[in-house]
């Protein structure tokens, strides 16, 4: 049905330019209290540093020692946002430290940011606090300090336990060391542990994949993200293997890990205990407050993007009263939820968004005929084959909006 598989949600939606309503001053836009508080807002903290650049990556990051001004700047930014009535009335349900590698910051720096959040902002009783990390950056002392400060979810960039594969991805340390670090994290009470898995990288065999899956199962991780290698211009790793192998590997992951108690939460995530509140709330168009150098988010329909250079971020923090964002029409929230439905493996429930209902019904019939969707109560759910093609389906359906 499709000629080419889209592998990432970043390419899965049409642009939202038609919903842009112009520049908005942040202080003025958030100067009034909330009319309601669903208690599902999130925070994204971006740390743009890595101690080593992975060969498959093109994220907003830089290979350098962390600037020691970053954490104090984030702490100051938290206090400034907390002075605004809209933020004061908001309860945050999830915090996500991403990058880059957040754990390139010291334990003391990360704890200072977490402490500032607790001091100045309001959180739900069961709020989720996630730290992205590599295996080598997360020492036992650092993980102890983070858990004591309230971190209750770790997302670990393992990618593969296979040493040959790790070398091709420019990962540090052995697969055995990665396994032991994950096993140590599993010892914390009430802490969710998830990892990233890359499949279909150059030279990966069926046996390599089986060993990775066996190790995930043996650790009984709460969840894992599964990413088929994407051929990016900026990446230095060789190209992914052919699409036939890509699909075979995906189907093997789905089949085997269902047998281990995992189910799809997203197109690229299987879980058996991981709620992943940060991303699930974002799929429902929750506010996301961006902090740190290179962070993006949206608060009360005002989209914000912070500078990635710390020197520019310092000016951004200094000039808080003049900070500006881009206001979007409130209707764009429905587009976000449309995309969120697809990312969580179902056809969008708001069918009123389609400009051409006949074209949508024709495509839905084709998806049914091809076995890519199946009926469920209240709508349609993607089958495993549909999940494999999920981002492509998302793109095709978004073109009908």
C-alpha cells in the first residue's frame, strides 16, 4: 500500500503554519490565572551536552564539557516563570530531562534544578520525573542522589547490548556493563526503568536481535523504545539494512516481547508498567514548559524555543520580561490530539477534522482491507502491521486535514 516507510513522528505530520496567529509576549500572555487546571502539564529540560557523539545521532547537542552556568540559569528561569499567574495556577504532572545527555551535569547541578522545581512550582501527587542518561554517565552515586531528589523514571540509551553493534554506534562501554547498570537501577523501589533499542543497524543479524530481546526480558524492564535505524545525513554510521529485514525485525520484536508481557504504548514503545506520563500527556495537548538551552514547548498555545548556545540562553533568561513566543490558534490542540491518537496506535477519534470525509473513508477502507487497522470499541486500532507503517499512515491522514 505504501512505497516508503516514514520512521519518525517528526516527519509524520503536515506543517501547522496555518494555525499561527503571530508573536506574543510571554509575560503578558501568562499574566492571568488559569480558568481550569487538568493537572497534566509537563516540563521539558534540555541539556545539550554529550561526552561522546553517537554515530546515528543528529540531535541538538554538542561534544564539550558542560557549561557550569547552565544549571544556575535554569534555576533562575524556573523562579521567573513561577512569578506568572498562569504558571502559579498550573499543576505539573511530568518532568523530562532530555538532550544531549542530561547526566553530563553533576548530581549537585541536577539536584539543584529539581529542588528549584519543588520550591517554586506545583506538582500532582504522583508526578513523574524522568532523566535520560547513558550507561557510562550514570554512576551509582549519581543515581542514588537523583532518586533521593525525586527522580522516579530513568530512560537509558543502551541501543544494543552487542559489543560489535555498540562499537559501530560509537557507544562507550560493553554490553555487559550496560546490562549490569540496568540491573542496578532495577533495585530501586518504585522507580521505572526504560531503555532505547535500535534495530536493523548495519550488520545486525537475527541472532543479535534475539540476544538483545532476551536481555530486556531477563531484566524485566518496565518498557523499551524501539527505533529502526534512520539514515540521516548528519550521522556517520552506515545505512540501515533493507526494508524486508526492517519489517521482519519489527515483527519479531512485537511477537517475542508480547510473549514477555509487553504491549505497544506508542508506535515506537512497548511497556509492561511504564506509564510514560510525559509523552502521553503531550499527546493530549498538555502544556509543556521548556527550560534549558535548546528546549522547545508550548504554554497556553504560545510556542517557545530557547537558544541552544548557553551564552544566548543567558541573555534569554536575563531578558525575561521581553521574552516572546509564537501564538497558535487554540484549534491546533485538536491537531496535536489527532497526531497523538496515531502515535498511540489508533485512528484519530475526531473525524470532524477531515476536510474531505469521502477521501478519509476511502483510505480507512483500504487500511482495513490491507490489515493495517482493526475495529475496536469506539473506533479503530492499528494492527502490528499498521504500527510498523504508523508514521506513514499519520502523514497520509494528516494530508486530509
